[in-house]
């Protein structure tokens, strides 16, 4: 997994996890990156601070480089929080049905009453997701990337 800081044309900076740099490039090329703040699809990589190891004599509770009042969370704490997020998402998805690329049509059918409502997850293009949202259909991107069931070993 790799974490990138992304920035929309509106200046919003947000983080996104990708399976690899190639996965980021593929999603960007497919137009699947959307600003979670404003919905902008003009997304690029933002400047990121390099991950440098600290000197061994540096205090663990040294203030961060933000406003000087808070310490940065430890890598272990970040990993623990991300693990909890991934576990919560996995538990939620266990009660959901993978519908693959039929996600938009199935969500629309459920919203219109043509199909019984049920929790689903799958893939949608940027345009499909935007159209669903514009039509008042509640959808949200997953926080942690999901491997389609047919792609698992």
C-alpha cells in the first residue's frame, strides 16, 4: 500500500491509499479520483514531506511542525488506526454484495424501487458516481481499496 497526498483544482488537499503507484496511475487515467470536499475531478499529486528517519537522540514527544502544540502520532498509532478502519470496512462489506461494474445500475434500480434495497458495493466510473449523486442516490467511495472477488488468488 502507498499513501499519496492529492490536491484538487480548488486547492483541497486530501490523502488516498493505493495498492501501488501503478494503481494510482490507472485510477487517475480512468478518472476515478474525486475530491471528497468539493467533488472536483481535476486531481493531481500534492507535495508530500519526505519520510525521513529521525535521529536517535530526538525526544519521542517532540512537538510537530504544525502549530507547535501537538505531537505527531507515532507510525504504530497510524497503523493501528488504519487497521481499525480496514477492519470496520471489511465487517461492513461482509454484509454487502459485490456487484462489480453493475454498481450504478443496481443502485439506481434500488433507489427507483425496481429492485429490493440491499447493501451493495462495486465499481463505478466517475461520471456514473456523479450522476448517482446528482440524482439524490446516496453513494460513497470506500476508504480502503477492495480487490474484486474474481481477482483474488
